[in-house]
C-alpha cells in the first residue's frame, strides 16, 4: 500500500480525533496544511513574546522604585520564558529552532503588530500590562483548548503567568490615576494611545480574516476575531471606571439589545500598514533583535566548544559546574 | 546547533517526574540550568530530569491499535468485571 492509498484513512482518523474534541499529538499523522498553519501561528506567537521584551525592557532602568523594577524584570523574564515554551511546541512539528530564529531575523515570519508601537512614558508600562496583556489573555485562554496538544499545554502555562502581568499593569495605572495631576494625565495619555492598537491585536474583522474559517474547523482557534474583540471591550469598560480613566471612544455605549458595548472599530488600514512593516518601530525592533543575536554568538560558540572539549575528555575543566 | 533535551519535573515530593517541554543546550549541565530557568520560575518543581530527545524510544502512533490491542479484550483485569453479592462487604 502506498502513502497515497493510506491517506484517506489517515485523514478520516485525524478528522475523527478533531470531531471528538480530542488532541492531536506530535507523531500523529496530520494534513500538511494543519501542520503549516500551526507552525505559522505558534512561531508568530513565540516571536511576539521575544520582540515583546523590547518595549518593556526599555523601562527597566527607569522604573520608579525597586519594587517596580523587580516586578518589571520578572515580567520581561516571563516573556522570554513564554517565547521558549512556544518555540519548543513549534519544534514538535518538525521545524528546528535555528530555522525559527532565522525566519524572525530575516522577516519571513511576523510578530504581533502591537510591539511596533513605542513605550513613551512609565504609564505605558501600566497600560501595556492592563490592555495589551489583557487582550493577549482574551486571545490566549481559548487556545488552552487548541486541538494541538503541545500548543494547548504551552498556553496553559502561559495563561497562568499572564494574569500577574495584567494585574501589575492595572496596579501601576490605578496608582498613577490617584497621584498628582501630572501622573493622572500621563496615565490617561497612555490609555489614549494604546486603546485602538490593543483592539487591533485581535486581527482583521471576520469578513476579511483569511485564516479563521479553516483554523476554527480544525480546532486550532476557538472563537472569531470579532467575538474576542467584543469580549475584550466588555471587560475593559467597567475596569476603566474602577481606574477612573476614560477610554478614547465617544461611541462607546451599552447596547441593551445586544447585551454588549457598541464601540468604534480600530483603523484596520493602519493595522495593515504596521503588519507590512510600516509601523513606528518595526525597523528598530528587528534591528535590535539582529544585534542581540549577533552579540550573543560568542556565548553560543563558547558553550558548544566547552561541551565538545568535555565530551572528548581533553579539557582541564571538564566537571560541569553544580546547579544551584 | 545545540542538542534538544526533553525536560521532566517532579512538582513535589511524593509525585513522579512529568514531562513539561524541551530546551536546547550544548551539554547536560547547561540543559539543567536552562530547564530550571524556563520551567521552574515559580517553584513548580523540586527535581528536574533532562534527557537527550534523540535517546527516547517511543511507540508509533500509526500502529497504536495493534500495539495496544492485547489489553483490549481482557476486561477481566478490572474489578468491575466481577458481580458482587449485595451482602458481601469490604470487597
């Protein structure tokens, strides 16, 4: 029996697993399109975590207190960890880490458009936590039930850690909103700048989304872009009232009939421009990542050389250092 | 190119090590350190194993039905197979 003969049966078995809401695991047969869609989505997500360290890393040395600095450091370290969980999940699909890193560095794979906006003030650290991580959580919680096992398991770890990210951001804004008039203005200005880019994080409207239909049928995605965006708006409105800050949308009103807030859509043409590379920080982000990768080359080479020497038994310092 | 290591963490004493993911590292000592940094930032474990991914032998999912078949028709291995009289206790 050739592979082509076996394929209808393999596909039927795959479809049965999906229909039963069971998980697909790395060594299972899967349609090539399922595999490539997952590689694209998981890689995009991993790259977002890695690039996402930059806008916040920008503020570590300028955090207003030791407490805030320690928290921000821990958060940025988490983003690196999230990137690594996701790279590990992507690698189970047969692509190598080196290839994934290379595709980010040369622009063949994307990262979330949100990280191409600058973080101009300390209040941006609060707003990124509250809105950007808040939007990420709304996107990510349903992915904990994604049909691909390793992806779903990585998302469970990530979601547990993200809620700290969102709360620390909310706390920063809550504190600023009760501070001096200048601190309050700084908080409001940050919310004004980040609101629409955060809404755009959910992607194009359903009618224009090229991937949604197939991804939902395969259980890679569980809800449409517009549904998740609405859920996010409905969560943020009462939270903004607690903060005492306003969301920059005069059309924002409760719609009794729909049971949801009506709101102004983000500028999807702007989203398209930023995705295509024409955002405020696209060039800076990638250049920074390329430099960091090149600057770290000697460390990777030294570690490999040390391992090779130890394996050959020719070094004096072959005993591995004890792990703390 | 560094090796791929599978990571297993014992969440606390009394529990078995559980697979949590993988890391890249040039040697075992670095793999342990990387695994600690990536998978136990919140005290998720008291012990870590790292295993070179290429040394793991796994059953093939393609033959899973045939491979696990011998267990399928031996329902008498389960206690629920046996009817128990109503008045028999602690059985």
